[in-house]
C-alpha cells in the first residue's frame, strides 16, 4: 500500500506510490512502463473484449442481458490496476511532529468512457457523453457512502502531455482520506467571501461575467463557460452550473441534458482552434456530503461546484514552481474571443 | 506593459504578458516563437560576440580592460528581451472587488552563466560556478534597493521540458511588486511553527535529517542537500545552508566556496544517474530585506533561505492540478540512496 505524507511547512499532502517503480530507471509516471509496453504491442486493456485484463468492474452501463466483465457495455468503471490509493479501513490520524504520514487508504477508479478506442470523449454523441457524466455522479455517491473517503476528485487527462498513460478514452476518480489543500483553500476562502457579502462568490462571478460577456465563451439554460479573469494558462476555461449547489451529486436529469452539450461544445472549440490539444478537466465540488457541514458551516451557501478545463499548451517552469505565480501569454478576453467566434470547423 | 491579476478566491497572482503573443497560434511559452527561429538558424544571442543582440548589460564579471557589451565577460546579466515584468514607478494598490489587477511593474533579467554555448552550469569549473552564485547575490542586493520590488525570485530552467526557451546556459531573475503566494505561505507557516517551538523549522529539519541520514544526499562544512520527506517529484532535492539566515544576501565568501561544490556535486549526480534530465532550481529567500521585518516580525529567526532542485521526470496531471496533491513513485529515501551511492561516473 502506498503512503500519504504531509509537508508540514506548506500543509500539502503527497502520495508515495512506490510499488509502482522499483528501479531508478522506473521513475516515469505510474503505469507507463507496463502499459506502454502493452500498447506498443497494439494491446489495449480498455477495449471491448479485453474485460478480463482489468480488475473486475465496479459499475457499468451496458446492454440488457449482458453480464459483468463481458462485452456489451457503453461506459465501464474498474479499479485502477496500479492504484495510487487502495480501499481499506479508516486510517488512524497522522502522527504529529516534523514527519507526518498515514497509510494510502482511498479509492482509485478508471471510467472507461466508450468501448471504441478511437473515439475521444469529444467525439461521442450527446446521449453517450451524458451517460459518462452521469456515471461520475453515480460513483461519487457510491464512494461517499464510506465516510473516511473525505474528498472525491473526478478528473480527465487527455493526451500524453496532460498525463494520460493510455490512449483509450477514459477519466479517473481518486478519493482521498483527507480534504486536499487546494480544496480546503477554496472552501475557506469561499466561506470568508460569503460572510462578507452574504452572496456566493461563484454566483457573483457568473452574474458579472454573464453581463459583461467579454470572457463568456458559452451559455445554455443551465451552464456557462468562461475564461477566468486571472487565467493561469492560455485558453483555460471554467464551466459553472447556473443553479447554485456545492454538490455534483445534486445534478438533475434535466441538467445532465444541458451539461453534455456545454462540455461537448467547448471541447470541440478547443479541438478545432488549438489543433486537438492535450487537456485536463477536473471537477471541484464539496467534500464528502456527509462530513462537510460540520467543518464548513456555511458550505451549502458559500461553495459552488465547477469544472476546470485546461488545455496543456505551455510548461510550468521554475518561476511558477518557486512562486505559485503563473505567466500567461494569452489574455482570457482574447482566448474567449477566439473561442466564441470560431465554431467547430476544423482549421487545418 | 503586462498586467498582474489576482484570483480573489485563491489569492494567487498571475501575469498576463500579452505582448508576447498576438495570434491564437502564438500561445506557446514566451520567447519561443522568435528565439526558436533564431536558434534554428544557429544563431544564439547569448554567445560571445553577439552582445549587441541583447538589451544592454546591467552587470558583468569580465576581463580587466574590456568594455560593457563586448566580448571578454565570464558572467553577464541583461534585461530579458521579452520581459514578463518591466521596471517602473511603484504601482498603485490594486483595486478592490472581484477583478483585481495592477500594472506589470517589476524586473526580469537573464544571467548568462558562461560565454560557452556548450558548457552547462554543471560542467563549469568551481570558481566559475562560484561567480554565477555571487552574481545572484549582487543582483538581489541591487534590485532590493528599490523598495517596491518586494520579492526577488532567482531560478533556472534547464532543458526544454523544464521551460527553457534558449539552450545557452542561463538562469533568470524576476522581481515582483507583491510577495508571491507560495512565499507568503512559507513565511506565515514558518512563523507559526517558530512561535510554537521557539526554534527555526528549517534548522530542525536540517538537524533531524543530518542525524537520521536516510534522506541526506550531501553535506559539507556549510551546506547540506536532502531529499525532502514529502517530496512532490522523484529525486526532488533541497539545498540548505547550515548557518541560519533568511537572506541569500548574507552569504559570505567562505560560504560561496562551499556552495559551489555542493551545487556542482548534486547536479553531477542527477546528470549521471538520471541521464542528464531537464531540471529547475529556485532560491527561496525572505522578501525584500528592507520590508520584511514589518510584516513578519520574527522573520530573522523563523525563516531560512534554501534552494529547491527538481529534475523534470514526471508530468503534472489532472489530479495534481485539481487537488494540489502530488503522486510520487519514488520514495525520497530510495532517491537519496541512489544519489549517495552513485558518484559522477556516466552510466551510459
């Protein structure tokens, strides 16, 4: 099992996932050694027909009458074969002192978005994208039943430069036994801002950006996508639900019907304007529903789930590492302008 | 002039350096467009003889009798031709509200470490490395004379994957009109930890790691290098001065004589064991000497300058972006072991 360690100075936790690499030459990102070899041989464990090559599925949407771990699925969720964290009993509180650690208890699952190796998420028809987004909700609810999984992080790495080790379309879910630093910072800050203005900070941003329109990329009946004022990266985007809620779990079926085209449209825009870039998306939501109100009493009013979408076009270098500052050569107003004007036609 | 913008929720500042890119195809990291073209033609503005192709030098160590902006230098400092920030009068305080910004006033300089295009920093003889390290001190002192440059960040990006846009050996200095978030966090946390134990947190780490030796990579009379307990990246290292001081400026000439071999030794170890990886180093020090005691009253006792050295072997992906968590496949104890055992012999 891996180990969680805390950097006492910064409050940042890291995961030492050492079983993934035994030799000094093996320090590349997890999975890459074994799985690249597989993929080089033209073998993909996520393709239909290869169900036995993954750990047994924990959830799937599949044709009626087909059985678990056989073909017939449309979206399939399996535990990660090389997990950063593994399910287990609630870990003891970390020791005190300079060197704090705890066992790497958590969840690490892969959402295989389609049986078709060649179809990226963006290429799937809307009802299929809706199913993928629904599966996220299903898994979050399932994982949050166990209280010691304090935060569920849903994310996608598309392309090698964005951290993907397998090219078959997939996203990932990691649940951690503590609330990560970035989330805590957002929660505390949102709470402070709410106390000051008695209004959700995110709702204010959505309203202002919706009126101003300069950085608005897309809007439909339930969602909007904006290029944030202080974008760290060129063409960074944030997707917000218009209805205030801290929980992805609260999405209704009507909202899913709006979320799929919102996501597909902006991903298509990025694909056509930036020549199919690698990207990450991450869902920021409240910690485990069953815990969060104790620690953040105003969380229901002050926090607002959202999805960050960041194409990988530049590299984080020494200045960013050292300071937490980012240098962005593309003003978000310009990025939003390009994305608004250009529709899905391929520019090549 | 570029613009500084604050993300109100996270407290993070970013720099919109839009003059660096005009078209959507130009969103690659700054400098790369123009300068890659130059370098592709075999032209390097940092090489001896091409002094007229950079902005006029602001400092150099050179042969007696040679003049400014002509050959004869060993280390040369010039303003960045495509600066992220530019010198100017003290900027007004940022406006309040949801969208905070201020003019991009600051300093952005390049330290050309050697006239020899082919010799990386690690390959230079010790007296030359000492001169480069001394030049950092000279520039910090010079820049800090103007009080509105609140923080001076010295860093090096070596290799394209670490963010370097020119291959000629160089490091960079960026001074910002605010204290960056990461530095503030370290300062506040160090102060809190000092208050609790009445001892510098960094001095405690140095003592513990020096006794335990598991993560100790190198030690000489004035410096030690350790693989930190909660390393974010494989083979991440931190170099600490044994003598407590928050200021790089306080380095004595005796200490420079120890710093050069400490840095050269660990860079050589990384080079030989990890096949000459791209890397970043960054110096973390107190904010502008002339300001910091007001804001951080115990800073002289609680903060301790250091240098982070991070080879670029893995990629930051969605999970790291989303949570601030890092997954590290190499335990620092194993990394330190490899680095201790292996000396400079090339493994190829």
